[in-house]
C-alpha cells in the first residue's frame, strides 16, 4: 500500500505564494503518476496538475494559467506544487493522489485559503 501526506497549506493574501508538498510512504516503488486535485464545498473535485513517474508535468487545470509549477523528487518520493499569484478563487482543499498497481491513493488534503 501507499500512504500520502500533504503539507504546506495555510492562509495567505491575494497575490502571495504557497508551496504544497506531498510525501509518499509505503510501497513507493510501485507509484506511477501523481497529481494534485482541489475541491471546494458544493463543487466537484478538479485537477490542478499531473506529473509522470519520471517527473514530467503532463497536465494543468485551465485555471492555473502558468501560475503553478510541479516538481517531483523520486529520491524522497515527494511532489511539490508551487503556487504563485494566488487569488481568492484558489481557496480549496488540495489533495495529493498517486497511481500504484492499478489503484488510486489519496492523502487527507490540506486547506488553502486566500483572502482579499
């Protein structure tokens, strides 16, 4: 099995930056692609960014518009999401996901709140 733990969420003002980290543990050698998603109450979960096993970012949500970057460190099996120029519309619970042996694993999520 794989366990995921997110960190780095918090409260920031519009225009500021945050870096979220996802640390994988357990059978990390089985992990393929990883991704960050976000969800706000009453809305469906949406993809923020996806990255391949080899560390190549593959897909970003339309709302990202070049503001976010994704980096993967397979030595420690972490995926960092650097978010810049945040807006109140980015307020959500951000969750890390990993694909491993045909299964999808999720972390608990971390709250990001952006004030005006």
